[in-house]
C-alpha cells in the first residue's frame, strides 16, 4: 500500500516534474544572469585574484555610452544635421504620428496604445539616429552597423530565399538536387564562412583577382573601406542564411493545397495572380514567423565581423555584441553589460513589435 | 475453463455527477446504477454529453461534483490506471509503431507481467478475436474491421471488471458494422463483463443494450430496456430520437376529449383539456387510405421504395408525416391521401415541456 | 501518343501540365547560377586545402593537376605536427555538442510534452515574488558580501513562509501558452547579455574551462529551440493514444517513452540535427567559457588567425573541412526525417 501511495503521488505530479528541469535550468542560466547583468551594468567591477570587487556607479555606464566619451562608438558622431537628414527625420516623425492617429481613430485600448507608443518611440529614435548620423554625412556607431546587418541582411535573405523556394516548389527535372545544393551553406560553420569569404574577396590571390584587375580594382583592399567591408559581411551572412529561409518557405509553398491553385487556374488567373491571390496569402504566416526567427538571430551577429574584419576598419563593421565583447576583453565588465543591455532593449522592442504587429495581426485576421 | 474467461464483473454507481468545462455545464446531475454484467448503452445526439460521461467514468476528465463507485470502491478521485477499466476508442487508438502483438500486450507490459506470460495471453486474446495470423503486422497494414478487433483484444486481455466503448463501430462501413455488432454482443455475454457503450446510433442501442440511457444536453431523459424506451418514450425528445424513420408529430389542442388541429379531429377519450399538445404516432402505426376516409388528409410529397417496404411522405400544415406501407403499395398519381392511424399507438405530449401526457386511450 | 502536336510559342506550355519553354530557360538559368554561387566557395575551400604554399601565394589556381599539383602538406600539418591541438579541440567539440544536444533534447522535449498535455496555472504574483527574492539574494551575495549559504537559506525560508499567503491574496494565473512563450522568448536574449554573469558564476565555482560549464550553457541556450519545435510536434499526435495507454496502466513516463518518443522520431531527428549544428558552430560563449583545456573547434579555427606568419590558408581550409564533414554526414543520415520534421514545425508554427 505504501508503494502505491508514492507511485500515485508521482503520477499526479509528473507533469510538474517534467516541466521542472527546463524551468530550473532557465532560471539559473538565463534569468539569474539576466538580473545579475543588469546589476553589473550599474556598477564598476574589478576582477581581483579569484574574486571581484563591486562599486555602484548608478547610470554612469549608460551615460558614457549615450552621451559621454563612448557616444561615437555606440551611436555615432553628431555634428550639424544636414538638410536631407532633417527632411527625412521630419517625414519619419510625421509618418509615425499619422500611424498612431490612424490607430487611435480605428480602435483604442490602453494596452494596445501603450504597446504602440513604445514601438513609436523606438522607431522615432532610430529614425532620428539615422538622419543625424548617416544622412548627415557623419559616422555611425555599432548600433547603426547592427541594424544595417539586420535589416539589409534579412531583407536580402528574405527576397532571395523566397524566390528560390517558389522556383523549387514546381515540379521539374532536377528539383531534388537543387534543394540539396541550396541547403549546404547552412551546415558550414560561421567561422568557416568568414574565412572562405575572406579568400573569395582577396583581390590579389583570390579566385576573382582576374576580375578585380580587369575592372581596375586590383589594389583595392575591401577590408579598409567601411562600406565595402559591411557589404561583404552582409553577403557572407546571406550566403549562409538564405538556405534557412529557403527550406522553411519551400515547406510552406509545398503545403499550399493544389486544389486552391487549380481552382484559381480554372477561374482564369494567370501565374502572377495565382501567386499573389492564392499562394502568397497562404504562405504569409509562415514567412512572417521565419523572418522573426531570422531577425532575432541576426541581432546576435558577432562571429562574422570578428573573423572577417575584427570590427575594422576602425569601428565600421563592429556589431553591438562585438563591442560588448571588446569591452569585456579590456576587463570593463560594467560597460560590457551596459552595452549588452542596450542591445537587449532594442532587440526586444523591435522583435516584440514585429511579432505583435505582423505575426499576430495575421493570426488575428485569420481566426 | 469456461469460468476462466469470465472477469469479475463489477457494478457501477454514478451519483449526481456534474461536469463543467469553464462555464459550460456539459453533464447535469447524472445518476445511474449499472448492474454487474450489464450492457448499458448511452444514447444521444452529438454534444449531448454522453462521451463526457464515459470519459468521467474512465477518469480521463475530472468530475466537477458528485461521486462515482465501481463495485464497492469510491473512485471519484482515483487515477484512471487504478480503476481497472478497459476502453475502446472511436479511433481505436492503436499505437502505429507497435505490431499487433505489441499493441495487444501493451496493458500487460505496463503491469510488468513476465514476457512469457504476455506472449501466451496475447495469443489467447488474438485467437478469441480471430487475429492469430496477424500478430506481426502493424496497424497500418490492417483493414478497419481488423483494427477494431485489435482494439478489442487489447481491451479483453486484461480481464477488466468494466468495459467502456466510445462509438467503436462508427468508422466501419455499414455491412461490417452489422457483423461486429453481433460479435460484440456475443463477446460481452461470454465474458460477462459490465459494459458501457456510447453511441448516437439508435439501432446499435436497440440491438445491443440490456438497458438504454437516453441523454440530451447533458440531462438523462429516460432509462429503460430498449423495448420500454421505444414503445413507451418518456418525452418528445426520446420519442423523436428512437426509430427510423422517426415518429410523426402533429401539433394541436385537446378539446372535449379529442385532438384538434386545422382539418383534423381525432377523438381521444380521457385526454385532459390542453391548448398546446403534440400528437405522435410511428410510421408503422399509420396507413395511407383514400382521401376523406382516414383520420386526416394530407398532400402526398414522395414515395420511396426501400426494398422491403414503401415509405410514403406526406405534408400536413408544413410538417412531414411518414407512413410505412408494404412493398406492394403504389401511390400512383394521387395528390391528396387520407391517413388512418392506429388508435392504440398514439402518443400525446405537452408541447411546451415535451413531457408525455397519459390518457386512457394512449396508455 | 496520337494527340496532334500543336505548335506553340516559346511562352506557352507545349502540353498541359508543363511549363512554357521560356519559363523553363529562365528558371534553369537562375537556379544554376545560384548553385554556382553556393558551390564555388566550397569548391575553393576544398582545393585550397590541397594547395602548396606557393600555389596559394602565387595567385589564383583553379584546377588540380592542371593548374597546380595537389599536396597533402596542409593535412599533414594538421594531423601530424599540430595533432594535439586538433584532436583535443575536435574531441571537445564532439563531447560538448553531443552531450548538450542530448540534454537539451531530453529536458526540452519533456517540458514541451508537459506543456502540450498537462494544464498548468502558476500564480504570476508568486513567481514575481520568487524572482524578486532571487535578485535580492544576488545583490546580497554579490555586493554586500553576505555568505551565500546564509542568503540562500534566508531566501528559501522567506519564500516558503510568505508564498502561500501572497499567492492567495492575488490570483493572477498564467496559462500554458504564457509558459511556452516565456521559454521560447529566451531565444531573443543575445548570449552577450548573459555571458558575463555566467562567466562569473562558473568562475566562483571553479568550473571555467571545463566541459560541464559549456555543456550546461549550450543546453540552456538551445532549450527554446527544442521546446518550440517539439511542442508543435507533440500537439500533432492524437490524444486517444495516450488516454488509451493511461487506462491500460501506463504512467506518464511510460507513455512518454513507449508512445510519444517513438512517434516523434521525425521531429526529434530534425531538432537534433539543428541543435547539434548550433552547438557545433557556437563561437561567442565558447570564447568566454573556454581558455585552454575545453577549447572547441570554432575557437581553434579563430585562433589560427593570430599566427605570426599571417593566415595559413591551406591549414585553415583543412580545419574548416574537418569541421564541416561530421555535420554533412549527420545531415545525410537523418535526411529522410528532416523534411518531415521541419515541415510540421514550420507549417504549423
């Protein structure tokens, strides 16, 4: 009787016991460090032999990043704002206000309004950052570089990945081999991708050196030109991650019931109409989810810039993660945590906004 | 030897059982006493709570209030595995990655029975359902009827005291269903187990059950032998649910001990005066006659020959009346026909509450 | 066969169910061009690993035996001269990736299964109280130098003392969906945010530069992926099977082992491959947590950058190749499951 009572108790609580290890692991290795990291961000920490000493400095770490001596590093340099920058900033502000007005007019709820307000402020801040640095001919910092990797990189990956997936979703000879080939880059370690693309880009000994000589760029060192370096990192990143978008969207395209497209064909739709009217709406929820995953991962980019350019020339290709890593390497833990928290803040707001306004909006509409 | 086949059947006692899903009251105060070795059918349309009742008995859902006894034991809060119950699901719930033998032997394996004992038991159970040759196959390679037998064998191998079945025949085609029905009935009586069987098919209920419990919207409507439920329905719902084609209903009023509605006047000696009543009679208790010579006249709608009989549908004040006539009957091009009803088989219901009104003439 | 052969233009399909010739030409051109873009860098990697130093330095040579004479000197250097470093890093990478994957799959799929089948209703206020205590303990230990045993004991006592009362006062219950979202959302965390405290944590228990530290960290980093993919997969398994097993006397562990896991082979294979790749390639965390003994392959490869002779492209290519090979082999072995596994996750998610 005793044993059966124990086993019955186990049966009743097994669900919790199943969930518990995951929760405990996440609490210990994710939530606790997250809290600790915030504490460190408000402190100056000195590593001493075997231990460390802590001194609280309040918002000093963040102040240094946003307004102090490290401003150029994280945000960029600010001198006079140019006319184009001003124009763009004003236009973006007006557009964003208009978006808020539209929302408030259509349907208003406190939670929805507050959520959109956060999105609004973040977008406003990023828009003015963009106009004050890049559009005004100033340098931009690691935050701008990271956003460049995220938006330009993910945009390219999305377009090419989707196009390739759609092309491969048709039945014709050779599709299977194309699928296998297109999947390959995903299996190559990012460090490897970095080195491979360094070889590719070598203007004197790389495979395309002939081409470079011919167009007169034989002596051009791409790693010393900020934009060339950034673009090369995006190309390498895309080479690696287009397969991910490709394979997910291919699955989605193949799950579109043939009845739908066939019915549309009988109703007289041409190829383009079939795609926009039937296939794409069906695939859109998956596409939105896939892009959300991609954007989340893209914010973490660190290995490619570190391998390909070590963040150079200057800080031109440094991502926020890399900046934080460099700060850690110079044993400035407070700065490292503060920078990481800025990244976390931006990532969470952008990803949650994307999730709420794009992914969930589709789900809500569908149900 | 014969006795070894018989499990120790147990009675089931359901006492004011209720079930809520959030705010939805799906089972309302159900009380039932099922005798040991009885074949009880829970009958009702989809959404009536019959499957929920079964899942509560099995322990797959928690009981919101009330008590449940199996034998002498209160099992209200006992986990399903300790209830000694076997259940056959509508989908059969066969494990697709296990062979027929592994499927059948699964309950014994879970009880940590020695391997050799499992093998002999599996063979015996498989032979009982005539599956001896299929032991190494996978469920995906079997036909619907064979899968049904595997599920059955898996249920009987444990010799449980109670058997639950959730629409086990609804995935089979009509012919196979007839065969399996007979087999189920034979097996239940041979094993002598208590069986609770859920179905929406009143023919299954009629043919299989010792007693039928008719449910609607989570409430028990009537409990009785198939014959009682068919020939003595407690209310409008039961009357309309049992029988195929169902009972005919005409609404009207009782005045001066006779049923009246537009163009109809039917004497019903002893019936109490009432404004809103429904008169019911079964298709086999009425005949088509010449217009004017029956109890009422109605417009002929269709006549369908089903083989052994002709079903004539007529329209009276917007409602349809079906009469079952012998197969020789020909309706011709008659537009209006009379309906003669058997006065001994008339049923009278209160239109509002649906309850049966008894009068001398309607038993 | 007897159908009259209609003459159609390039832009019309030659027969029903076929593509127009023009479409076909465009399609094949695009796909072949992309194949070249994908394959050429890999081809270059392979031939570079067989080039002599001179063949690399004297400009681009494309074809082995024609342009240049292949040589094994890079491979020799890797497996003969530097074999200690190579094998240790390789061994570390294999041990860490496989253990972390196994652990993440086990813990993650158990959690995913519980979330897909059992109803949970934890009280939000109690959780916040717990997290608050955790933070306070962290501050007390880390900053005010309270003995960690004292702090932990106080926190645990306080929690059990007040949790019920507080939980009863405020009833704000979470649902399974919230827990699921919480777990999956951990993936948004960039590793850089948590790595400094994790580094300090392992330093204080003297586990830096050990397999265990990296394995545990990788397990947690990949839990969200496993939970997300396996949750969808488990949800697609009909409940009947488990209910039937329940009545037949199976416990939750029995059901999980006997029914759920075997039925999820496809999902497990796809998830395993994905997690192995993520662990195998992980760079930043390994950079923090391993200095020498526990160094993994990505760190070894990255460190080759810093040699005095500049980058040894030939050796580098060989190292990258041995990093790619196991992943490719795994992908081929699990190939038949992957398409199925990814499909469920992608299309349902």
